């Protein structure tokens, strides 16, 4: 497994399986809930549906490449847009 950071948005890229992952931290549950709702809207817009796990003050997001072996532009664009969601700035 090889990992690397992909710039200032703090996502980790894994080569096998091809994925991007990031944990978002929030000061309170309502901020995490808002972020989850925003991610749902982003998924509907982009057609990218990541794996999510969450707790009271965090959300972990994993975006897989569409073919399982490489990350496509849609996965990378989703990561960039998710990192820019308004709820992210509250942490």
C-alpha cells in the first residue's frame, strides 16, 4: 500500500485499492450533521457516492476510483469540492 498527501486539502491517496480518504473534525454534532447533508447534495450533483463513517464530532470520507485500479477525475473533483463545503470551515 502506498499513500501520499494530495496537496493542501489534506486528503490521503492510496494506490491499492485506488482511493482518497480524509477525516473531517467538527466542534459539535450539528456541524458534522450539516456536513453529512452537504455531502449528500454533492453526491447527487456529481454521481460520486463515497463511503462514510462518522461520530459525534467527525466524519471520515473514502472515495474509490470508479474502476478499482485508478482514481478518475470525478473522484478527485469530489474530494476538492467536499473539502470546500461551508461546514468544513467551522472546525
